[in-house]
C-alpha cells in the first residue's frame, strides 16, 4: 500500500514483493525450528540446540526488519529527490509547499464560513464550493459541544505557523540562490577596500597596511573578526552587518 501510494514504479513493487516473500519464508523457516517447553516438555529438553535455533531466528528476523526499513527509507529519499527535480530545485519545491499551505488555509476558512450558510440555507448555501468542500460540510459531525465549525481555531493556528515556516524557508533559499549567483562587489575606502564576497557569504575588509589599534578596536565593536586564512577582517553578510558597515564607514553597501 505504501509503495503504491508513493507512486513507486510497478517493477519496483514487484521486486519488493518477491524479496519480501523470500526473506519472510527464510525467517519463517527458522521460526519453525525453535522449540518450546510447552510442546516438547521439560524433560531432556535440548537447551543448547534450542538457544542456537532461537538466536538464528532472531538474527534473521532483525535482518528482515532492517531490510524493510531501509527499503522504505530509500524509497522516501527517491520520491523526495524526484519531487524536488520536478519542482525545479529546492527553491521551487519550497514555493510549491508554500502555495499548498496557503491554498489549504483558504479552503479551511472558506468551509468554515460556508458551514454557517449551510446550517440556515441547506445545500443552496454551499453550491459554489467544490465537491470535496461540500462533502466536508455535509458529513461533518461535532466531536464536542463547543465545536461550531468543521475546522477549529487550533487547526487554523497550526497551518498559519506552517505558512510562516514555509515563507522563511523560501526567503532563506532565495538568499542562498542570490548569493550563489551574484558577483562580488568591491567598494574602495581610505587605506583599503570592502568586498561583499557572496561566494563565502562574508563582508571582508582588506587594508593596505595594518590598521591602527583604535581602528582594530572599532572593527571588533562592529562584529568584524580577523581571518588569518583570508588575510582580512570579516563577518557574515546579514542585514545587521550591512547596517553596521554603513555606520562604521559612512557608505552604502
């Protein structure tokens, strides 16, 4: 059922079924070799042989279950990878997820509003809704006396939280994509230059010579740290960092 619902290819389903039957038979065969004192009786019970059979059965059972878990995990990874590729990458997938969440939220609000009309006008009050939305309204039965609409407040709050998370995910991926494609920007300053290095996601300050102690103190106060590898003062590119550099150097980056 999982494989069919996940859209796994028919040949993969057949491959899984054949492997499942084979591994299940092997384990079941080992299970039949296990002895029980309830049947064999306690007298002259072959303890050593029974323990050996039990260990073999348990080993085969664990291998069987591990194989099943690994198959499901690999199938989920493949499905996710194909979905990302079909959506045009992680950013496209995140945007699709955001639209789905927003669409779900709008549907929930629409159903709640229409349910009140349904209670007073009957079917004519919901004739403009889709068949699925009409089914939800017609079949809905309150679980508790305080429930007055199909979708409760906590459900609307939960989906709102998911929308906010999806929006943040889209924003993060958009920033990542921009940084990956944007060229580095250089701004000259007295005694050096400022580089917006998007490849390493850093604002970098290169000085022609070692700054004076008071300048170094100022750099540190504005979140800059010395990078021995890059031979510059730097910090991550963030809105706060850009504002701080504007305040420090009196220029727009």
